[in-house]
C-alpha cells in the first residue's frame, strides 16, 4: 500500500512538472512594441497630420539576454530603435540597438549590381508578409536585391546568412558613416582573402572583425553625392543634407550558388579582441546551430516563470513583455575579460566579472531591475559592480541616468533581496556622496534640496510643453525616495547618524504638497520665500517644468516608502479616493506632447512617472478599484493599434514591459528599495516562479473577480498587502482568494 501511495505521489509530482513545462519562446512576438499609435482615441489628443508619435520604440532583431550585439533592421535613422513597423524600406542591419535614439552601430546591407544601388540610393523595399522574428532570429526578403536575409547572434557576434538570386553580382554595403550617433571617425578595410576589419565611433568606438564564406574581390569607399537617406525624422523635421560615404565589399563570383555567410565579432576594446570574440563564439558553428542555441538560452531564462490558466493572448503578452526585460543593459566585456573604462583615461580594464552599460535608472528602477535580479542575480550583481567602477572613475558619485538618481534604489533593493556578491561599502560611499555633496556628476540642484528640502522652479509663465527647465517637483519627491533607499543601506552598515539624516530627508516629498489643490505643485523663490507657481494647470503636460514628462495629475501620490503618511496629507481617506476617481475619469487636456500618450481619464500610462499611482487605492481600503484599473491597463493598453503590436507609450528599456509582467503574475514592486511586493490579482490560475538560485515558489489565484478577500503566505494569513521577498525565497506558496 505504501509503495502504491508513493507511486501516486511521484506520479502527481511528474504531472505537476509536465503541466508547467512549456515551450515559452513560442509565445514571444519580437514585433510587439514596434508600431506607433495614430488615432486621437488611442493617443488622447489630435495629432498633427502626418506626424509619427513615439511608440514603444522596440526592435525586432536577433539578440541574446543583456548581450553586446543586437542585430536588427534599420528602417529609419535617428529613431528610437531604428525600426518602425509602418515603414516599408530597409537601410541595413545594425548591430546594436536599445530604443533611445542612440547606437545602431555598423549597419550592413547585402546588395547586388543588378539592384542598381548607389551610395545615396541603396535602401530596399520589403514586406511584412516576408518577414519573421523569433528570439535570437530575424528574417526578411529584400525586394530590390532579391535577397533573403537571415540573422542570428551570440553575445558578442552577429551571424548573417544571405541567399542571393543565382547569377547576381553580390556585394555587402557597410553604412560606415551612419548610425544614430552620427560617427565622425571610422575605418573599414580588407583583412585577408575573405575577412574585413575596422571600427566605427558613436557612443563608444566599436571594433569589428568579420569573416565571409566567399572570397573578397575588393573593398572600396564610395562617396555619397546627394541627400543623406534617413535624414528626416517626422517628429523633428529635416536635418539637412550631408555627404556621406559607404564601404562596399564586392565578392568574387562563386562556382556554385550557395548562401553567403558573414560572421562578425565586436569589441569596444580592439580589433584583436573582436577577432578573439569571433573565434570563441562562432568558430566552427553553423547558422542553424547558433540559432538553436539562442532559442535555448531564451527558453532557459524566460522559463523561470511558468503559468497555468489565462488566455493564449495573456500568455503571449506575458512572455513577449518578459522577453523585453532582459535586453538591456548591454554587455561590454570581451571573452578575455577586458573592457574599456568609462573614466577620462579610457584605459583597458580586466576583471573576472562582466561589465555592463549604465541602466536606464529613471525608467527601470521602478520594476525591471528588480525583476531582472530575481531571475538573473549574477547579471544584477555585475551591473552593480559596473556602476561602482563607473562611479569611482567619474568623480565619486553613483551613476545616474537622464534625471534624478535611483541607482541607490537598485542597490538597496538588490542587497536586501539577497544579492550580495558586491562591495556594499564602496557602493554606499558613492550613494552617500550623491545624496549629500553637490557637484558635477551628482544630483542636479542638490544644493537647493539640502538647503530647504525642495527645489525651486524657474519663475516664468506660459511655458511650452516641450521646454527644458528643472523638473523641480519630480526631482524633489524622487530625491526623497532615493534618500530613503540610501538610508536602508546606511542601516545595513551601521551608519546610524547618516541613516537618521537620510530618513529625515526622505520626508521632503511633503514640502511641495499643496493642500489647497491636492496636488504636488512647483514653487518659485521670491524675496527669499517659496511661493506657489500661479500658472498652474493640472492637466498641462511638461517635458521638464515642475514635472518631468508629466503633468500634475500624473505626479500624484509618489512616496512609495511612506504611503500611509502620504495619504494622511489629505483631509480623509475619502478625499484621496475621490482624487483617484477623478484621475481615472476626468478627460485629459488633449494636449499633444511627444512623450505622453494613451490616457485612462487623465492618467497617462504611456510614460513612467505615474505607474505607481493606481496602488494608492490600497491605502484607502479600496483595493478592488486599483485592480479594476490594473486590469483595464493590462488588457487595453498593451497590444494596441490596428496591428495589435503597440504599447501605450515608450517601453524605456523594459520598464513598461516589466510593469505588465509583475502585475500579470500578482506581485508588484511598489517600493523597489524594500524587499517586498504589493499583492495584486494575477491573470493566471497558478504562477510557478523559479528564482535565480533555483528556489521556486507558487502564486495561486483562487476564484474570479477584482476584490481580494484573503491572502495567505505559506498557509498563514498575510498581514496587510505586502508579501516579503524572504518568504517567497523560502518557497512559500502565495495564495490569493478573490471574488466580486
């Protein structure tokens, strides 16, 4: 009997494993986020005719998680990722992409003499009917040259396979003088009977060494006498004509027709390292083998989250967004351990860990960096090590990105979740200086913040929506949160004096709360005193006046470390509820702003500043209202547009994607510095999450509806709305019972 019972138990366990075993890469659509929105109903305003608004700015090309190389088509230079789904012409296939109007190193295009190309006219028509993308693989047919292009990749190398029409005179055009960074210096030359090498500047000098499967007849540089292709960006107008050369690699005619293969290695250190990277990652490997390996890598990473239940559409969106979480930051270490320092000397550094580019902290500190660390803690560790090295070589401040600080949140949140294979004391020294010492490389306007607890805005009126000023309200409340994160690290290290000072500073979010309007509002200095800005329109969006890429509505309720005290700034919980109800129901102002799109009432999901606002309902005892908003956003603001491929706004290196992933599985990083998650209603009946250390936990939804009736962790009732990371890391089941 015991033997039979044991057999049943084992069989049940196997069945559970089988039920979770999924080919998750089948659900991923790399085209998700590549389209833009055009209609007033989708955008929230009437767009200027013919003007393309910002989309998610994602790319569909071949890439591996956090790799050096992203091998992707270019349909428009000076666009976010280089690829816009609405376009019908391809300029080439670049080897780096992020989605922030930079990179696109070394675009390459196969051409033929029969295609009648010239240096200022070489782009080719293509059709989506003859285009496909999968994790680690991209294919398209170039109509002009009758060439089928296939791309796959390793961490540091691109692998091209071109199938030409038989008898055509084949060549490879290297757009050596173009990228999104407008390179001023470059070189390309032949390096043997079938090899090329060189470099291209543009957000760092990238070196390359490529080997072709066919012998080279010649490598020449040919001038472009005419208008630069791709010089027009519909958002910003004509850029002016430039004379730009291209490199052309002409191939000898083969004795037999066969695909042309180009294996090309990259390095930010040297050509020698690029060649070494190529040998290490592609020598002796076939295209099919490399493509299969890329898919397996993605399957392993994304398979950390397995789900039961939900619809096919929900699974597709879950894994497509999870895929986006792991594309950035980018690797910069070569196979020999070398990378180039970002300090003034630009020296070559050798380490036994991987150096990565700076994260997009202002966007991704909210969710993506924590999610990345949950699944790949080794990568998160090396990103923090990279930030420490970068900060120490750049004046002693913790690196930031674009606006504010937020590396402190990533460091604190990672350490407190058990990611500890880095020097916390070195990180803390940088964080503390960022929080307390004004200076170049540190927080902008920190002297004002330290002097009076808030930053004054410029005293002016009638500010155009796109103008650059201080972003004083946003900086003030975000510095307060970063001070809280730094205080958590001070506590870990026993620095009680600075912990108390930083905790006091963390209350500065209150200094710009205007009780007369219920908004966080900018102040100006007049006669040494702070005065509320009079030209105050809550639904007028600014690029950086008072608010960074937001309006007053989308700058509400930002104190993730102090939600109950924040709520107490209002007369009552009912007053907060009414404010939230108004946010999600009051029509937006209808202003055209290039980086604010897709509204639910006056809430803009198309940009990050307001992404934590819906959870405020939890703190006024109306959790079900928060869930209604979350469900609306998950189901209606992803997969938008006529093709079903648009996001509500820009993905910003994975932030919008990670927002979806975490809410879809039922836990969100409301305060990412704290090792806990606010519990939401998952889209799936069961989520099986395997952390990077191999420990797994389940999230189970019981029932249907938006109201959470009870939560248990490890079978015990959960107190409040937040589940601790340490409980999940111990394998405890999170069970969420919901109903109407």
